C-alpha cells in the first residue's frame, strides 16, 4: 500500500524510519470532491482551476497530505521536498496532515507514479489507436480478470494526468493493468510508456482523428508507433497489431517485441470469419487460431466490434489464458454500461443507440452499419459535427452523409459541420424531405420528442463538444 514514505522517497530521495513515513495513503486524487479519509490530494493548476484553492477543503474532507508547489497557504504545516537537508529537520517535528512542497505538482504526480510502477511486479497492457481504445480496454480487462487480479484505467484516464493516477491505483495484489493511452502530439505516448512500462502493446487503428493538433496523418502514425517502440524485446514484449490496417502493420518493423496480428485477414495470427450481426442482441462469428476454430457470440453491437473482441482475445492468448477463460471474458456482461455504444429506451417505445461520446468518419460509418443490420424498424440517425479532422474535414463529413443515404429513413444533422453530412446525403440521392438540419441539440430534441414512436431506432453520434450525450439523457427522461 502507498505510504507517506513512498511519496518522500519518490520526490526527495528521503529514506528512514520516521513514524510519519509509515502512514498509509488510501488513494491519490486531483479533485477535492473525491477526497476521503487518508487521501493524498495533488493540487494541480491549469487555465481554469487552481487546486491550491481547495487545500483546506481537502484537509477538511480527511486528506492525510496535499502536494503543493507554493507555501502561501497560511495555517498549514508543510514539508519542503525541494531541500532534502531542510526536510530531514522538518520531519522530526511535523504532524499530519501536512502540505508537501514540490517545484511542480504535475511533475510530482508523474514522478510518483513512475516510482511506484518501478516497485511493482505487474504486467501492463497499453492500448492506443484512433478509435476503439476504451471498448478494447474494457473487454480486455474483462478477459484478463477471469484469471488475474486486474486494474483498468477509469473512464478516459489516458493522458499525462489520468495515466499516472491509474498507475497509483495499483497495489502489490494486482497482476495485470490495462491502460489506455491517448495521443495528441509527438512524444506523448513515449512519455506515458516511460511511466507505465507496458510489456504488451495493442494498436487498434490509425485514422485522421485529432489531425489538427497532430499536424498530419504521418505524425499520428509516428505517435501511435511510440507504444510498440517502447515495448521490451522478445521474449518479454508483445506488440498486438491490426492486420487489416496497412498503417498499423508498418509498425511491425519498428519494434523489438514479438508481433502478434489479428483481423479478418486469414494471414493474421488470430482472425475471424462468418461475422453476423444480431442487431441489438450482439454479434456472432468464427474465431480462428492455429488449427482451432471456435464459434463465438458476444454482447457487442455492430459487426465492427469483432475487432474489439479479437484484440481482447489476443491479449488473453499472450497472457496464457485458456479459451474457456477468454470466451467467458468476451461474453461477460460486467461493465457493459462502460462501453460507449449501447442501447437505451427512448420516447414512446423507441430505442436509442447511444454512441454520443465522440465521433470520427470511420466510427460514424461503423455505427451506421450497425443501424443497417436492423430490420423491421424505422432507422433514424442524429449525426453531429466531427471535429479536429483538419484537411479531412470536408470529405469526412460528406462521406458519412453518403453512407447515411443508404441506411437511414430519417437523417437529423446537428451543428455547422453537420450541414456537410446533409450535403453528402443529398448529393448521394437522398430526398431533402428525409433530412432535418438542426443548429443545436435543443432543436433536435424538439423534433424527436414529437416524431418518434415504437417503430424507431435512433442512432445518436457526434463530437463530444456538441453535448449529444445530454440529448440522449433528455430523450431517456422523456421516455
């Protein structure tokens, strides 16, 4: 278990038998509202909030210590971790709770996580890619947990703050950790790997998502490849690559780890065939590995989800799990609410397919393909802006509209860029009478609240900033 002594050792190299240093830490948090007894609160500062303003609240809520980078906090005892000689004197007299002074609180969080990871015997699975990271993380953790004590990163804890917090959630009972790794700029995933030290790396795919920040598709490929480059060499490291994606397969030459491939390609190490969608009841397919053929049914929505299942199964095989354990993990219902694509009840008996968390052209077309699998229903798609596509913006939106024309009975677009989806649908031959263009979600809500009935299945998808998750909640409330 984490202790004050671990913090001091990690951030100041102080060692010793002081009673204070043996005090346990229940958890590490950056939100004072999540502080409980014996929490360590890290006072981070960004452009919107300064965690130092919540130090008193953290102590009042039971924090045992707070990491700060300034001492203008009247009334609080503190230890100066920037001066080890001064620290040796201070620690003789100080009592808990206490402020721990560092030069930079974010760097301290990261350094502490790196120190803690180095002191644990745990297998780490790192997952990155343009789309599908979170669902892959969830299902992989479900598979591994059939045999191993497994930790997974919560929500979208996949950046320079979230990943260290996930690492600090580990203890010596954990045998595996499944950590999502996001990418916005070159060097970011390499930095995260320096903290997490993964032995297994999974690449889902590479698309022009966040290309405005990354600069180019080539930069995205290079950034994602940092995961496989950071893996240990054979026999200790394994890179799990998508054999159906040529950009991903270029990474096979960039790693010293063993390469394990998956996909629909019969040349892959693990591949799937005879994929059938049962609509909202999930998918079924045949799984091929060496001379084995298994018939699999999983409660994931859409044929594209077979890749998610393949990734999780691949990790299970690399980890030495039996097929029984892997299949039980793939079929487990635990945590299904955490998967981003799921069905909920809508107004007057309609069904909502909630995929509102985020959107790219590829993931939106995949969601439309799921809608296309449904029969004897009226198909409605509420599609919003897809942001940060850079030079792919126009073609990405238009291509989604063209696919919508082949699938939906009613297309509702939201936002300025949503009008390009409508344009693509019209150019592909869709009647303008079957298209409703809305400026915001409130307009869409007004329309859907009066239009829908029990014949309808409504797909809702768009970039996070549009707040379409709120539209889903509002439609659920109206049910």
